[in-house]
């Protein structure tokens, strides 16, 4: 019999550069989720600092990444809950052999922490959104790895990774059933030309692509977006989405909040029985061998 997992998606507004305030608020949401029986809580991208990369304090706060990661590990142990703490920007030494001693880089990282406080997996964002590229270093050349968790095989992606079906295919080919996507996505990410055609273009993008990805990969998607003032372009729309149904639970506005959903994994088996996507991916004569991801991908 397929298990059912209770999952909390947390739509949190990160006050810019207020790292301790944001952590305490996130912790409060996680404790509420655990009290309601949730087995997993997921936070948004940049939830500790917001996205203000030109402020010198942004890089300075990224140097505290290990402190806050360890605090989330302690919270997971305390509450007996798995946590994906959105993303945490890490300030680390550059790996370049010819670097100066003080040369550093910033990477945007998602972790899966199990209910015992152990790190089950780590993922560095590969597909950086265009405004991120001057400030962050991409994890472009590492393969997408499936993480074994108390909720079964899980894949981690971050925000703009959502636009690339190849990322999903690589994870699905290697057995992922749940894809978790911390995000900081706003209506303002659309160009003025696009906004002139449809002020809600990015909301349409998100709702459409999340449902499409769930169907075409027979997977569940946990999408945690940032909350924030709607007049500044925040759109929310955090949701847990599955094939056949679409969103099982969805936060329809940019307001801060939490949605707890019971995810019956049987629906993924039923979808695979119908669409047989994973079965086709596993065939040796599958048409698109170069994008399957059954072996480490060059994407």
C-alpha cells in the first residue's frame, strides 16, 4: 500500500537582510507544522536574507550559512520533522587554483534535513536567473542527484530550474517521486513587453508549468514561493501539485501563510500506470537518449 505523507509548504516573506528575524519566523511556522502532524516542511528561496545582492551585507550574511543550517538541523531533531530550509546563500572560498587568499564566491544551496537532524542531500542551483548571474556561481556541471529520504526518493531544484524539463527528466530517470522547488519568483520577473500583454503572465507561467511538470513526469511537486507585498510584484502561489488533480493545496495570493496537505503517493502509481513515462525512460531504445539522465548528464 502506498504511503501518505503530510507536507507543509510555507510561504514566508523574507525581510531584506533581517536574517535572525526571518529564521525565528520560519521556525515558528515549522513548529506549527510539526504540531499538526506534518512530516516535511518546505521554505522559499532566499528566505533568510531576501534578494538584495548589491548590498554589501548580503555577502556578509552569507558567511553565517553554517550557523543557520545547524540551527535548522537542531529544529528538525526537536520537532521530529524533515525540513527543506528553502535556500541558504553560502559564502565560500573560490575553488580556482590561482585565486587570491580572500577570493570568495556565493552559491545558492538547498538542503534536505531528515527528522533526526541529519543532512540527507544538498543541491546547488544550476540554472541561474539572468539577474543572479553577476552575483552567484552556478553548480552547472554536477549531475542532478536523487536523495533518499524518509519520504522516499526526492529531487531538489531551485526556482528557474523549473523552466528546464531536462532537470526533471534526469531526476525522474533516477527514481525521484517528489520534486521540491524553493523559489523567489515575482510578477516583476516578466519584461515590460510581457507585462503589457498580460500583467499576470508569471502567475500563468507558474500555474501552467507546475501542473505540466507533474503530469509529464508522474511526480509530485512541492513549490514554495516567497510571500510579499503584491504592489511590489510578489505573487505567492505556493502549492503541492500532482498529476490528474493539479494542485492539492495552493496559496492563491502573495500573503504570508502555510498550507498543509496530505499527499497520497498512490496517485503517482496510478499516473504512471496510465502515462508510462518512467517505463519509456527506462527503455534502451528510448528516442531521446541524450537527455535521459540515467547516467551523469552533461546538461
